[in-house]
C-alpha cells in the first residue's frame, strides 16, 4: 500500500504512520495459514505497548465489517479469498491498496465527524446506553456510540442526531406559545406528532425511523414531499427519498439492554452485537445464513455470543483482543 494511503488511514485512526503499518502487518499475518499460538502471543505483546497500538488495531478491523459494502466486486472477492488461502504480505497489501481509503475510510466515520461527535452535547461510548430527561420533560435514550446536540430556545425544541441511534418520548411543551419539536439528521427532518419513536443514523449515509406510538412526519432534505409514518411502522430513507415503509421490528428493546430477534440471519445478529463491543466479530458466509430467534443481552456481548454458541452449530473463538471469529462446526 502506498505511503500516502497508509498516512491517510493513520490520520483517520489518530495514530502515527509507523504504527498503522505495523497494524496492517499484523492483519496480514492473521490472514496467512501459518499463524498460530506464537502469533497470538506476539500480537498481544504488541498491543500491550500502548493505546496507539490498540487504536490502530481496532481501526484496521473495519475492513472485515465493510466487505459487503465494497463497490468493487473483484476487490471484495479477492480480499475474502485472502482469508481462505495463504497470502504473502505483498499480495495482501496489494488487495488492501485496491480497496484503499475508500473501504477503511470512505465507508466509515471521517475525522471531522468524530470531532463533532466528541464535542457533542450528549454522547455515549461503545457499549453504553444512556437515558435522560430533556429540559422540556421529554425522555431521551441514546444507544451505543451515539451523539446528539440540543437546540432548545424560546422558539424551538430541536435534537440534532450526529450519529448512532436514539429513542425519544416527547412531552407536552411547558412553555407558551408551544415550541415545535423536531429531530434533524444529515439526511432528514423528523417532526413527532405526540409520539414515541426511534431514529437511527448509520455511518454509510442511511437512516431508519421506527414509530412506536403516535406518528412522525418524515421529510428527506432533497425531497419535495414529506410522509407521515404511523405507529407500528418503520421507514428506511436517504437524503433523496423514503425507500421503504414496512411493519416495525421490536427496535426499542435495546433501551432495556436487550436484542430481540425472530428468525433473523445470524450474520445480521452478529453485526448488531458488534455495535456494542470494540473490535470485530468475523464470521463465515455459511454461518451468516443460520436463522436465530431469541433475546440477547447487548450490555454483555460475551454472554450473548455464548448463548448463540450453545444454541447453534457454531464455534466462537475470542483468543485475540478485539477479534472474535465465529465458524460453523463441521
């Protein structure tokens, strides 16, 4: 990978270029077929050097989380193949170079976005769920890795969702005249009509609204039309349009620390659990298609993984920091 690309990745991760190079080298080592117990020991020693090494190691793992979003199918296929066959450092770095900053940076959160989230009025860390009461008496719950700004003044009650997911239960405005309540994201404006609802903003530029009670008027910024989403419905949207409105799944269970699924593909369940822990949960395509039903604790993801391992023909391996692999039992 070119030095300029490595430097861009290092800048986004907030680490030095030499440390990012080392992290990429460890990733390549894990892809090879000759890694074993000694590789694990050596990697743990490297991670013990400090927070910079740990930060770089977590960052490069985003390559595994975003394979399905890669625009270039040939590059994605090549990178997946690196997991199945022994590869040289040069070959693996060539694959990473094809994907480049577009994969590790373009589909993730930019450094400016991280800065805005860090300075947000209210934010949560990975794995944290936080509930609080807003100045007007409305209830707000932030899911893992979420951030909001508050714009409450004499004429408006506005929440700005910078990223992540929130649950809102609006209250009647104690002030007169009544100030309108709205949630804004980089994609749309949402106006509740006396309601309880969930808004999720993903890092790949998509949004989801789930209305639990009442109704919400949803207006994508680049669309001339707004649509009222009623209770029990969920809407997926972008800045240009509302893509789909469908019956809602129990999306607010996370506010109580639970993930509730009904015959959901295991890959989706693992991706959801991954939101609540540092590092990456890696799984094979055959594991991804297994169907899962149940209730799992999102505050204790190791316990959730153990529950899945007990219920399904899978093996969960977490021998390395920030790296969990899930494979089907032969």
